């Protein structure tokens, strides 16, 4: 049993390295840094939300066989900084339908007066379940475990 642990870690490290260099992660990096023009995505919809202590702008993008979301968070609070905890992409808001995606952010912590972007890219495989092509829900959680953003990703964002 002990011998299999390093092998599993090596496999996991190899998988993470492959993901790190994926095209979707490259697109997410460009989107997180505001370089939409260098990607195949086009903006389909913008939603602006005001939350206690946080202004939020959500841009949804369509792409060839891919969809993307860019969330811009602006900290308007005089309290503690906002810190990223995790993001989930699911078909029904449960962990049993978790889907693969690429994520990048330009900062994991946003102090008062600052803004930060989180970009998520999902391809056709993320929208594909045995039941067919489905819509997905992207959830972003802050450090204290509270959900900061919930974005519905319509499968029609996937362009042929």
C-alpha cells in the first residue's frame, strides 16, 4: 500500500501539469487579464450586481465548442479583504454532478478599493452528461464558505 501512494501522487502531479498547459487554461488566463480579443470568445451577456460590500460584474461568453464566464469583483467594503475559496461547476448544484473546467484569477485576495477577475472556461465535455447536453451552474465561494456568485451557463453558449 505504501508503494502505491507515491505513484498516485506522481499521476496526480502529471494530470495537474497537463491541465496547467491546456488550451482552456490558456484562454482562462487571457480572459482573467482582460485580453478577450486574443481568444475565440465573444461576449453574449453582462449582468451587474451590487452586494453588500461587493460590486460584481458577470460576463458570459460563447466560443467554438466552449463557453466562458468572467466575474469581476470590486471590494467596496471597509472590512476584511475578500479571499477566494473555491469554484464549482455542476449540473444540479450537487457534488455528484461536478464537471471539469479551467479557472484562472488575477488575484486571490481583493482588499477594499481593489477589483479582481475570475475566469472560467468549460468545453463541450463539461456540458455532456449521459442524458445529453445540459446547462451548468458555476458557484464561486469566498474564504468564509459563503457563496459569492452563482452563474447559470446555458449550453447554447457553445458555438459550433
